[in-house]
């Protein structure tokens, strides 16, 4: 397994490496007709293998498939390899008999790769041999047509040149990141502790439905299991975690909110102890994420623990272990998708609109992805957690300024999931000093129109918020999972 550096954490999260298959296609009739052609094409193939390997993926190379018999042999190997994504390398013209049984049989995404060695033929010296070396797109229409005849979608394509093509490198990076998402979704063990807040009807998720759609397994957890970890935390561990927290966060004086205070020593201690316990709990349960909400008896220690997860969860989320409050398993999937794409993913909802400047505050009072914070995040002591029991430390920050992407995952009346996706901008400016996250989100064509279009798609009130513009990439993931998606664009007619 590979390790991926976090922007802000001293510790690093383990990442599973996606497994990507590559096979080349050609036409066996050519090899006797044009000596040396096969060998040169396989050199092209080696270049494609390298483009995948540098993306931190495990590559399974199935070599050249140049006739239907080899296709039937190769499809068995592909199925046995447990792949996350496949690149079909269009080395030269190939009959669709080299592809038909493969597209019909395999269930993982296939991307057709057509990369010419030359940007153009040298027409003064052109030959049939030179043409065949650069005939990468020749069979693409045939392969697309056969996919449709097999009852499959036309595969995605990368078209360009083998060398010095920046757009091609971006596309390889995108598909390898998608492979990482698909890999981790189908292998994820997602913890679920407690229940949705009473009356939040949009939060409920059928765990079997979630496994059916994403492959992830929901591990039902008990509050006493976390509390048992809490009771085992040592004074040395508390002090070390307090030092880490104070090094990581600012602790300013309160500003305008009467329920906020400068971080209190006791709140720091509890947050540190709970953070250590939560890390141990995640490790012991072998979880890849956690959705939680649990009240506990009034004035009980277990309520103290379960209402002070925010700091520990925020630290874990920044390390690649997404955490989601209010027991929102659907948004937990959204956070996992964004994290594995390398774009963060922070638990969010809409806060008040600024109609003077035309933006909406986007944030939440629960766990946050502090790895994508703009500047140093803040800790404040809160006298109460609004709408929830308990009090303690709250995390306050806004995400990095620049392009942002939102993903809401809802479940529909007919028992399916739906991705609602949008892009906007995080813009500089003050945020409320309330111990919560808040980002100034600008969306086109204007904030009223955007919010109307977003809400008409029936999202949950929570969503995952990431950095950069990645709506099309997330829509591809939805497509590969056979999940409906919609991108709210500035020219939408919704």
C-alpha cells in the first residue's frame, strides 16, 4: 500500500492501491506483412504502461490481443484479476473481434486509449508502415459500434499523441484517480454508530441498498465500544494529543457569539482524550470512515464522549478517514469519493445567504476536513452545540479560496441513489466566528437561481464540499456505478 501526504497532518493515512488492467489491440495479419511492426507497437504499449504506473497504480499487463481467440483467453484472465479499471490500448487498427467478448463480459470500466506516436504523418516520406504505426483511432468507431450492439455504453476515450500532450497526462491522472475511488468504495468498511437525528427523514439509508450500489460494507457499531476505548486512554496519550491539537489549531479570544469562549483547558482535555479513543476505535474496528449520532443519557460520561467527537473526527478526516455527523451514511460516501480523488471533502450544508454580495455560507457544526482549510483552523469552546446535546470544543475555518465542487447523494422514491453535483467558487471574506465551518460560496448565474436549481433536484440537506472543479469526474464515477447524476450548471433550464 502507498502513503499519501496530507497537507497539514503529521501522520499519514494508508491508501489502498488501485489495480488497473492494460491490454493492447492490433491485427495479426499485419505481423508477417510488415516485419518489425509488432515490436514497435509493443514499445508504444510500454509507454502506456509507464503512464499508468507513475499514477501509483498496480498495473496488470495482458499484452497484445490481436485476434478473437486471444480475446476469449484474455477475458478469463481479466475477470480473475479483480481489476478496478481497464485501459484498452488502440495500438493500430484492430478488428472488433478482439474487443467484443471483453466489453460484453467485464463489469469494470473500460477506457479506450488512442495515442499516436506522431503529431502528424511526414507526408513526403509516408508509407503504409508509418500509417499503421499511427492508426490508433482507426478502429475506435468499430469498437464503439460493437459496444452498443453488445448492449453496453460506448466507453470513454483518450485521444491524442503519445508524447508531449499535456491533456493526455491530465486524462490519465483523472482515470487513475477514478480507479482509486472505485477500488476503495468496493472495499470500504464504513462504521455506523447510533442513528439519524429524529425527524431528519432525508438522512436514513438502507445499508443493504448502500452495499448494492457502492460495494461498501456498513459496520454497525455500539457506543459502548467507543467508550471502552475512551476509558483506556492514558495521561501520556492525552498530553501528546493536546500538544498536537494546540500546534495544529489557533485558539483566539471570542468575538461576537455569546455562546463561544476562548478554548477552555477542560474542553481541550476532553477533545484530546476523545480523539485518542476515536483513533483507537477506528483502528480496532478496521474502519475506513464513520457516520455517527448518539445522544446518551443526560449528564452521563458516554454523552460527554459522543458529543465531543468533532476535533478527533476533523483530525481523522484530514488523514483520509472521512467522518460524518448526524448519522449521514450517504454523505459519508460523498466524503470518501472526494478524499480518494484527492480534493478533500468536508461535511457541509447551506447556511444564511448574503443577498448584498450574492453568496451563500456553506459549512456545518460537525466534523470537517481541515486538510483543505484556508489558513490555520480555529478551536473555540462552545457553551452549547446548537440543536444537539452537550458542549465543548468546536472547529472553525473556511476551505481554501478558489474553485470548489459540491456533491450531494440522495436516495429516490424508487430506491435508487442520485448524485447532485455543482461547481462554484470559495471567495475571500469574513465568516461568522461561531466555532463552525463557513465558506463564502459563489455560484452562477446568481445565488437565487442556483439555489432554486440545486434544490429542485431533490438533494439531501448535507453534501460533501471539495476543492477544485471536478463535476465531470464525479459524474463519470456515477456513470460507472450505474447511478443517475445531474450537474447544476449556469445555463441549466431546471
